[in-house]
C-alpha cells in the first residue's frame, strides 16, 4: 500500500499483487490445515477441506475478475473512493471498520437467532482414519483396564493382602514353584 500512496504504482497496477497475496495466504492455510489433518482428526480434515475451498474460491475470483474489464476496475474504484472517504476524517475509517468487522458479522449471527449454522455439516473421514481412531480407542480401553488392575493390586497391598495363601512363599500360582512361570525339570 505505501507504493500506491507514494504514487510509485497506481491502484490498478497493484491489483495483481493483492490477488497474488490472497493466493499466498490460501496456500499458507493449506499448509497449516495439512498439519492438523495429518493425524486424522475430524476437525483437522474439515480445516483442510475449508482451506482447499478457500484456494478454489481465490482461483475462481481471478477467473471472474480479470477477463472482464468492468469487473476488474470495480475493486480499484471502490478502493480509491473509500480512501477518499477515509481522507476526510477518522470517523469514516472507524465507522468502516466497525461496520465491516463487527456489525455485519455479529448482525448476521443475531439475525440467524438459534439456528445451528454448522449442524448440517458432517466431515468426510476416510475409512483408514476411522480404523486408526477405533484402534486408538481400543488401546486406551486396554490401558485403562491395566491401570485399574494395577490400582486394585496396590489397594490390596496397602490392606496387607499380597495374594499369599500360605502354600508357596507368596506366589498365588501353585504350578511354578517359585521359578517365575518356567516349568523346567532338572
């Protein structure tokens, strides 16, 4: 923007740079979403889908914006006129920011009321990811069972019950005779 303010380039000449910057931010979003989706988290997969939709939207904007001269000049005209308004006083700048970033988004949320906007969306998760998640859930259940058994053994030891039934020196398994489960005839 300082190049436009210094009159090094015109607003019309800078438009391709702004559109290119939008594509650059879209690819950054794809890189970040790829990191989130790498473990198969449904929220990460949804973020990756959204990042690709954003990139596709940017390409469609270029395909629509540049071939038609009247449409290509509209963003430049709008930028020049809003800059003229902002030059008249700070009130216009603050009003524009309040309108665009606060009143419109919150007004849209307020108008929808109790509607659940994203209720209808269920992300598509590949079968392999679902199998990995199921395997992780099973592993967590086994780990919880093992921890529960260990806690029960610790509680028994604290009560003085160490599994000693008096026959083989504290081992509750009568078949190994103190040789740690190895049945070796010597």
